[in-house]
C-alpha cells in the first residue's frame, strides 16, 4: 500500500500523565439538568449489543424493541443509536428495525479473536453487509500488530473498509491486549489513515476494556487528525461500561477534549449491553424524584 | 481553518458544595491556649475575594499582644513542651492530624470561602496535605536521634513564623508541624487577607488538648509580622512570602543569633523538549501555571518550549485554556477561582499591561467572568523576550510567559537566567536527558514529566533569591534543631 508509512505524526504518551488527566474528568460534578441531558445523550449514543453464543431471534427481537423505546414515553428518553449483533442475526434484526431509522451493526472479521485467514474475514464482512448491516465492527490482528507487522494491519483494515462498501467501519483494537498507551495511539492513527469511520476500544470479551484513559488517547488522536485534515472520525468505547456515572465521565472527557461537535451519535458511541439499565434507573430518579427497584425496568 | 468548538452543549449545571459550616462574625487572637480579644480592641475586615464583600472581622494584634504570645510560647517551651517525652509530643501531632482529617470538608470549604481557591483544590490538595504533614512530622518526633545520628538534637526554642496567603492552612502546617515535632513552641502570624482557617486550626489544637502556649496565633498586617520577627524573645524565624519582605527580614535578623529560613518567590522554567509526550506536557504546563490561580511560588511561570514544536504547542495551549472553568470557588466544577485580593489583582493586571506594552502577544481565554469579586482570565504571552518584565518578575497570577530555545544548552542557560531558583520542570520521554538537564539547573525542586507535586516526605526550598533552608522531609527538621 502506498499510503503507509503514516501521514500524520504519532506523539508519545506518558502513562502517568494520561491517567492523571483521565482521573480529573471523573471529578466533574454532573447534576440536575446537566445529568438529564447527559444521560439521554448517552442513550442516543448507545449501540445496544448482544454477542453471546446463545443469542436467539427472540432475544434480538427484544433488544430491537428496547433500542426503539428504551423507557416509557413520559421519561422522554431517545432511542438508541444502533443494535449490534453477530452476522447470523443481522437479517432478523434488520427486519425487526425496518422503517425505524435505527441501523443494525454487526461484528465481523472473525470476531472476537480475528484469528482467521483474511479471505474468510473479508467474506464475513461481505455476508453481514449483504444481510443488511449498515455498520461493521471489525477486529484487528492484535498478534500481527504486536509482532510489528504494521503494514499488514493497515492493509487488512483498508481491505475490510473496501468490503464494507457503504457500511460504516468501526475498527476494534482490543486495547486490553495492546496494553500500552503508545500502542493505542499508534493503532488509532493507523486505523484512521487506513479508512476507519470509527475507532473502538474493545470486543467486550477481554478485560480491561474501555477505560477512560485509553478512550482519551483515542479521542485525542481523532481530534489531532481532525485539526490536521478536517476529517471527523468517531470513537466508540465498548466493554466494561456498566454505570450511568461512567457514561457521564466519558461524555465530560469528550466535551472537554474534542469539543461539542463530537457529542453526537455520528461521532461517539457506547458499546454496552448492561449500561442502559443503570441509565434508566438514574433517568427515572431525575423524573420521579426517587430511586426505583431495577425490577421495574425491562432487561431488553 | 477547522477548529474545535467548546460551547454550551452538555453544559454543566451549577454544582455548589453545600456549606454546613459558617464563618464566625469575628475572630480573636489565640494566646496561651485561649481566644483573646486584642488589647487595642481593633479589628480589620477579611474579604471573600469571590464577592469582594467583607465576611468576617479579624483581631488586630498590638505589640503588647505579640509580647504576650511570645511570653506564653516561652513558658510553654521551658516548662512543658521541651521537657515532654518526645513520643508524647508525637501523640499530640498524630491527634491533630486525625482531627484535621475528620474536619477536612469543613476546613476545605472555609479555605475556599476565605482565599478564593477552587473547592476542588482545597478539598483534594490543600487539606489532605495539611493532615499528611502533621502525620509525617508526628512520626519524626521520637526518632530525631535517627535523623541526626550521633548528634543528640535539641530544640531551638520559640519560633516566630510568618506565612503567606496562597496556601493559608498548608503553610501553617509546613511551619507548625516540624517545629512542634522537634520540641519548639510557636508564635505564628497568618497573612492579613487569609487569617480565618488558621483560627479554625487553633480550635483543633484546643480540641487535641495541645498544652497552652505551645502554638500562639497573632493576626494582623505587615507591621505585626515585622514586630514579631524583630522581637528579642524568639530564637528562630521562618518566613514564606515575597522576596522583598524576605530581604528585609534577613536584615532584621542578621547578627541577632536567630536561626532563619526563607521561602520566597520564584519564576520557574517549565522546559518542554520536542521529544516530550506532548499532550501530557500541555496538561503539565496548564497545571503548572493555573493551579491555585497561579498564586504559587513554585509555579511554572516561564514555559521554555523547543522551537520546532512551538507553534503546535501554543495552538494546543490556546485550545486548552478555553476549557478551563473560571468562577465560584465553591462550585465543584471550578478550575480557577478568585484572585486572592484586590491588591494582587492590581499587580497582575499591571504586569499583563507591561507585557502588552513591551510587545509580547497576549492569548486569553474567552471565558466570562463573574460581575463582582476579583477575577482574572487564564492567559499566556507569546513573543516574550527574556528581558521583558513578564519574563523576569514573579506575576503570581494565572499568566504564563512562553519563550523558545533551540538546543539543550540554550534551554539550560535560559532556565537559569533568573534571580530565582525555586523549581523547574523538564518534559522529555528520554530518561537520560532528564538527568542531564536537571543536573545543570539551579532550582530546589525539579519535576520531570509532571509539575506541582507535593509530598511531606520531600524537601522543598530555593536557591538564590528564592530563599534558603528546606521545609518538608528529613531536611525540614534541620531548621528546628540545634545539633
């Protein structure tokens, strides 16, 4: 590929400094109206996800309806950004969501390990797209990245992007396996230049997943790329996000790092399966004035 | 050019700290274990800098009150404190530290009300460090023989201590804790604009059962401090404040046999090399200059940035200051609070004016400022030359001067081109460079890839006109012992 090496610089990241900065976002106090705005925003950015071996059409149906109407009307809660499933369930999800405007996202490329030959991974993508997926969440070859085969990683992302056609490509790094922030910064830049529409932290199958400092490094990469080229790339933390408080901390980080243009589902998403329940609980508390039992909210 | 928008989307709602604690209407002197009205019956106003309104009356100590305080400290020293088993002294200090922790929230709120600093800082930095200092020196009280092996250290006597307004409680802790641990007694004078929290600390001393007269607090203006440090009844002077006052104190004390430590001004260089982790360096520079409204003697007020990354770095700083939140010190989301006093705001404003007049370029945050009280937008100057006043004089406000260098040797010579030598910062991903540069910089504290980190175990103090003597750590015991 002629496009490698990278067009933009990849600055060094100091671990202590970036973790300290991330911790400062958690000190912001988000109350009252700000909390309501933030929580609704979080719901609108949520890729409601189910990625289990035991997933069934029935479960996906429930998930789709939950995404469409997360809470009773009186809470004025927006629908979720997308529903994310395995390729086998894409067609079913698409038919469930027909006419709603909510896109179906599919993991592909041999998710979650990606340890398959490239032609199979590409075929996986083409299948998901042909079933109607409008967003593809691919995984990179972490092993090849750690071996230093950056050209190969770049080319695979570019090839996947091509296979996506009109579908949006989200590139999953599995940052828990890449370990260092320098690696996260580097792979972010590689993915962006190889054609990613979104860069995404994790599969949700490896811990740690979407930590605040890792996502901060990715948001900073997207910001610097925008400032250099004018092109906006989205960021999606996924995995390990369970509480409304965490979601608000991520939104604070986005707001103060890259500005309000990124506070939209077009450019920031949460990949989560259980986060919505806690957000519902908190939203209901803001409206009704008291916390209710989690039993009062459907599990999707 | 496409740029980021830091507007009102997802605007944070006000998040004021609830204030269960109220200031008293009037604060008295603390002499011989009790609160006493000043002999002259005079009081002066203490102003809340966030409103500009007077919120308490503070006793003005007359010379007779200072005499009484020193006499009480002398009695406590010779009859009680210096004779007490050192492990017992340690117990009092531990007790004080624990009570400070218990009252942490109350003290943090008062500190922000009286001094204007954001509650985030008084809560997370000032008050925890105050407790940590008492804990740390409590531990030393019965181990002084190990700090000075074979020297059998003895206390000095009565210490006269004068502290500044930028960290009222913390500076009191830095002064009082080591003095008491070593067996000395204290007469302390807080700054005129920030006397309130130290008087609440006096209540904690009472609650801890500290013997009468071991710590005495006299409030007043510069003349009270002058009378205290010139007094024959004290054996040791410790001062933190401006270099000009420090020089006068040095003259006063010269030839009297009193021990003296001075912690004065600074104009620290924060050196950013082109191989630095850039985003973290930006944060470090921001924290270095805007922490506590820039009212920090070790503030990184001169940014020396390598020429090759200057433009990029300045652009990043410009964007970053737009996200700093200036306003109500008691709001938990406030990053920059109120300037401590009208006088200080005047000094800062005049130095900003001199920067503009001398040809430097001002970059200022566009943030709105509250209508009343004393406020200053975070700002920095580019096109600063080393001869500009803003590159040489301590501004003591949220104003940074940006200069450039080409080579490591030039960075060192620029960093040392100052009459001060309190602190410095070095930003590079290269470990060997950190040591190579740090060895050549004349400064008491040098931070690498971080800034404004304080710990009671670490000595703090200056070179040149930043003063002499060290506070903190084992070194901080030295000024309070005879060996």
